[in-house]
C-alpha cells in the first residue's frame, strides 16, 4: 500500500471522484444503498462522506445515497497523509 494507506483500487476510486464528478459539487450517486463495503471503508476512514439523495424543492428522499471526496481524501491523493 502507498504511504497514505490506500490500496490501488481505493486510490483509483478517489481519483475518479475528484476528476470526474466536479459538477454537482463533487457528489456521485452510489450504485448500491447501503454503499458497498469498499466505499463504507473509505467513509469510515474519513476519505469520503455520504449523504442521502434528495429530489426537488421539497427535498424528497430518493432512496439513493451520494458519495463525495473529503479534504482528507484529497490530501491522501496528494500523498500528504
């Protein structure tokens, strides 16, 4: 594992969050709810955060979960953690 404690697949996932989901404030929809064990592991270690997806002006829950990179995740990608 690299110095940040991330595996190659975790690093690739965080890079994808950082690089491909810059619109929508960096949030991406998880394909599963609850999120996979891999995503939950990144959340538990502080590299990502989760939020319930809401729809429309009344903020109706959609049943989906969104994931975003945290500052700790950004620093890990830079190799500073």
